[in-house]
C-alpha cells in the first residue's frame, strides 16, 4: 500500500507523520524543535523539517506529502527568492496599530464582506502595513508575500533563493502556491470568489506583490525533486479539522500555544464585529474560527507559580468546587485577540481570605482558560452556526481537570479524541486525497466523552469580569 506523509510546521516544532494512504494506519513519526519568539527566520523551519524527516526515517518510500503550517505569518521575499526579514508570526502583536488603521480606512463591515475578516494583529495584511510603515526599505524590496506553509511547500518542491544549493529549480516566485484555508487568513483574499482582492493588498503594502496561486483541496502543488507528489497543504486549524474528520455540527476546541474554536459549515460567515473569522477550510467548505492568544501557557504559568507540575495542578483544581469560591481569572497574560485587546493583561478578582487558596487558584486558571474558549463558541453560534458537539484536542486536553471542567463550561457533550498529531494527520489525509483523487474515510477515535453539566453562574462571573477588563483596556471588539 502507498504511504503518505503529513507535516505540522507549528509555532513550537515540526512534526511528521507517515501513514498508510488507504487505512490511515500510523507507520512512523518524527519531530524537531522550532526556535521561540514571535518572529523567526524561515530557514529554521526548513532545517527543522529536514531533521523531522530524518527522525521519521526519511520519505524515500512516501508517495505524497502535504505541509500544514501556522497561519497568518508574513514571509516576504525579494526578486531573488530571498527572505527579506524574519517572518512575523501570528502571535506578533506589533501590528495592532496597523490593524486599527486598516479597519478605520476601509471599515469593519466592508472588510468582513470582502474577506470574512476584520483586521487584527495576527493577519498577514496588518503585518504588511506594519512593514510599510516601520521598515519602508524592506517593504520596497517585497516581490512576493507568502505564508509559512506556502514557503515550506515551495522549498520542498525544489524552489528557493538563487544561491541555495538545495534549491535546484531556483527562485521562481510564480511557482508559489497556497490553499483556501491559509489564503483566507490573510485579510486580502475573498473566500467566496476565491480571488485575491488587489485593492486590499495595495491598501496594506502600498502596491501589489505576487501572491501564491490558490489550489483546490485535492489539487497537487507539484512534486519533490525525488518525485513525491506535494499536496496543496493547509493552515493548521483546517488540517486539524480534516484529521479529526470533523463535520457539520461539530466544533473543535484546540488548546495549545494558542486556543482556537472552529466549526465546519457549508456557508461563508461574515461577522462585522470581527469576533469570528470567516475562514475557508481544507475540504471546500468553510471554517468560522475564534482564536485566543492565551491557552495552555495559562496553566503552565499558574502551575509554575504554585510550584507544581501539570498533574498536581489538575489534582488541586479538582479539589476545589465549581466556580472556585468566586475567584475569577481572566487569562489575558499576553494581551488578547478575542476580544481584540492586545495591550490588556490578566486579572485575578474575587479574592477573599476564604477564596484565595491553592486549590481555587488552580481551578480558576482552568475555568478562566475554558470560559474564554466558551465565549468563542458563543460567537460562532451567533454567526448562525449550529453546534451539537465539542471535540476537545491539543496538549492541554490530556489534563484531567481540563476534561472534567469542560463539561461545566460548555453546554454540549465534550468528546476527547485519542491523543494524536491531528494537524499532521490532516495533512497526511490531504496528501492521500491528492494521490488517489478520493478523500479517505479516516476519523478520530473518541477516548472520553464528558456530558454537559453547565454552570451558568460560573460563566456569568467570568463574562462580567472579562467585559469590565476589556472596557478598561479599550477593546475594539
């Protein structure tokens, strides 16, 4: 049976899975780290990819491969195919003022109508405006702009800077490709028409550089120099949905470096408030999404403060009552994207001599993180999407307190799939699709199902605290 490979080039690491193209059975895996930071030289991604491939035993027997990558980052290339400056990643909030300026110039409703988005600091268009305003010399050199998975796919096919020994096909910028899901996170691509909105690209950078050709879900970008088929690739959340086998009625809550809530729907979503991003997915449908900047790292921060590990934090949290005796943590440690308060900071409230205990603090950390994600789910519903089940994934989904408390925060059944690299799995499933022409029927196995036992008072206390903090921080949401 042919083998396929999926790659998850995420913020923190590069992961490779090799699976049987027909059954989806896992054959082998590999991993390599990425550097920390909110900007990075893309060459680090390329080096990590080679290391992860080697760790997975190579790709010599692989018939097709697909790259899933972190969304939104700005990879600016000059006419020789060289990276002009380190890529600004999705979590780089320096472009918050640029996002505000773009929204003011065009209007939130018009942006939502034309792109499904309202600019925030994460999106590529805002980073291009930042580049134009803050580094005009670099902005003048931009011949093409790509996203992280676009650039890695291009390099994997043998393209690259004219002086790169591992780029036999050279700097053909017209060979850059992307897919619907990643293009829909730029704020200059229209998910309904499938076209780049040149006026919006010009509004961001002051001119219109090359952008990658947008491929269909099952379309191939080309081949590697060794002959393996290279699929279109996808943004990380769209790949995760594909790897899970998520369908209409499902919402995916992913708790990793960032937190995301997204749902598969057959129609485009336009939210002029900007709370819900109307992305496209990797199957030809749409993937409305709400993202939070503060997710699993919230738990890590509080665990460190309490001097415990993740298991001990869970034990402490489960020893407290629902609602943490009134202790509320609004976990905006790094500012926040949903709501759009990039300069906000976290707040702990409701402290009394009785409530301020280690157990309640641990509980408030888990509840605050999950309440922020539940607010995102509410936003997706307000956009008209029906949600009947939550699929809970990401590193923090393994935490027993997160699983248990999720049933108190969400008002539908929470299914926790067996641990897997779902972003890389989705990329592998896409590679199998491009190889055979038919989407294979892979789906996630459910490990735990948590019934809904919503605590309305908990949600209300969190919402009141978050609204007050957002107002003081000057939220544009």
